[in-house]
C-alpha cells in the first residue's frame, strides 16, 4: 500500500461492503484534530445517487482496506442513508479544502489546494497541506496532460519535482465565528505573529476574504488589533467594523490614533457616526468632536491631537522622561512641543536635537530656530509645501490665537495628495 496519498485522489473512490456489494463513493473524511499533532481520520462520509443525493457515514474502525477502492467490514444493510449531510465537527473537504493560509515567513496569503495524507497501518493522518499549483491540476484530473506539456517545454522545471507542502503541525485552524468559515494560520503563535510588522499583517488580512479576515483579526490580541486596524485602508476598515460588535468598534476607535479614527468616522453614514460617538468615553468623544468640526481637506481635518508637549521650564531630563513614560504612545514620540501655561505654542524640538545635551539644559533652548507651523484653516496644499520646504516629517497646527491644537504628519498629507492626484488623473482617462 502507498504510504502517502492525496485527499483529492480519494474523493469518488468506490466503497464496497463486506460482501463486495457497492455501497457508494467517498465524499469526505471526518477527522479528529485534537487527538494527535497530526489529525487522525475518524469517519468516512459516503455519497450515492445524483438526484436526490444521499449520504451516510461510517466509523473508521469499520474499514478494512483503502487503495483503489475502500472495503468495509460491515454489510450495506447496516448503513442508513439520508438526504441530510451527516454532522461532523471537522472534515477535510468542508473545513480545509480551499481555505486560506497565512504564511508568516513570506508574509503572504496562500490557498489550500490539496491535503497530503499519511497512512500508518490502517490509520490515516493529515500530514501536510498542499498549496502548490500542481495540486490544482491534480484535483481537476489534468496532472498527466499538464506534466507532459511542462516536460516538453522544460524537462528540468521545478514544477515537475518540487511540492509546495506545509506540515500540518505548522498550521492552526481558527475556530469558526458564527457563519464564518475557518481559516488556517501557518505557525501563528502570538510570539510569531508579533514579529510581523503591523503594516504587513494588515496587507495579509486585507488579502483574505471577509469571513477569514474577521476570523484572523479577532484572534489577535487587543494591542495588535489596534496597530493592524490603523494600517488598514479606510475601505477595509469600514467593511471590518460591519462584522464587529459595537463594543469592539468603540474600543478600536478609542485606541487608534485620533486622526485615523476621525477619517473613519467621516466616511461612515452620519447616523452610524453619531451612534458610535455615543459609545465612546467623554475624553475621546470630546477630542474626536473637535477634529470632526474641521473641513476634511484643511489642516484641522488632517491633524491628530496625539502629541507630546511640555511646559517652557522643562529640561532635557524632563524630555527624556516624557518619552520613557509614553513608549507605547500611539502618536509620534520623536518630536516634543513646548508650550506655555496657556498652551500657546513656543517651539518644537526633537530627540536628535537634545540627545547629547546636558540633562539640566532648558528644553526650549534646544528647539528649532524657526517656529514652522500652520493654522487649522490652512489647506492641505499649504501644509504639503511647508513640509517639503523644511524637509520635516511633521508640523504643528495652531489656531489664530497661537494655541497648539494638534500636529500633522507627512504620511497623512501624502495620503490626501495621492487621493487628489488620482481623482484628477481618472477624470482624464
């Protein structure tokens, strides 16, 4: 008997009973994913007829042989067929075929095209998932034809000799969430997934279908959820929150940067925005209402209220302590803004400027010589010009009384400018 076989090659195998009487064809294999590192087959799901189709299942202990056909120990009259699919917690065809795998090494999403089965005595185990192109042709029954064509073009092609198999022990099946499909993760322990940059992880999640996207997103811890959600595009953010509870959405909006939260709330229908605002804490609500009051394409609409500021009598030592105390701050920590007792803007300094200064030096003395800033009603074009002219990655935003209102970072400006340029370009197409 073959030691390894592919699940796609077992589908449709004839099943005969102890008297060699035909029973039906193999439709699916139920597995016990918790018994060993490699899931072990527990039941066969048999199908017969076309219209209507009928199904039954057989315990693995009632099987004597599996090769070109499957032989049972029991007789056909002991089987009860039904038009309903037999209930099983976990099956290869339903739960693994065509599911998506997050490859944490290459930071990509691949699809399970087949399942590599290991036979030990009369037991069958899921050994690998096959994510290769050849597995697709195997399922279609085109392997011989395609192999010949590839051989004629390039007899040394890796396609003919290399399998794209992922060990089952390196995967994890996420639990289903309501009507959502399961999704496979490759070696995604919390420690492993934490090594993927949030922006790359956001790209991976966006590549998944909506059901798998929600399933994988919910498996992340709260801190990583906030970072990944921040790096997702607005369209995907909007789709995702439709699948989350109001409590989960409120937590995300509270814990992501204020400018990102504002952009999302501006995109949502007014009624939904109003409802979500009512779920937020008073401080968050007040902060976001302020940002929502500005025009979207103005400096006030672009800015975030998350920045680090100190009073005019603060020292370099105070600056270092401020950064240490806010190491997980969602905004930028490389720039510090100096204000007076009335929060009037006095200057900007950066870690680079005061890193080598005496700890007792007044922080205001390390500020940039020019107080570059914009006002809340300035346009995005004016903001972009100032950032480019002074080669700065952020700029403070003041009201007309000189009170510091927030800051704008270069990435927010670029996002808006790219969008504007794209819309103008599309009009010319």
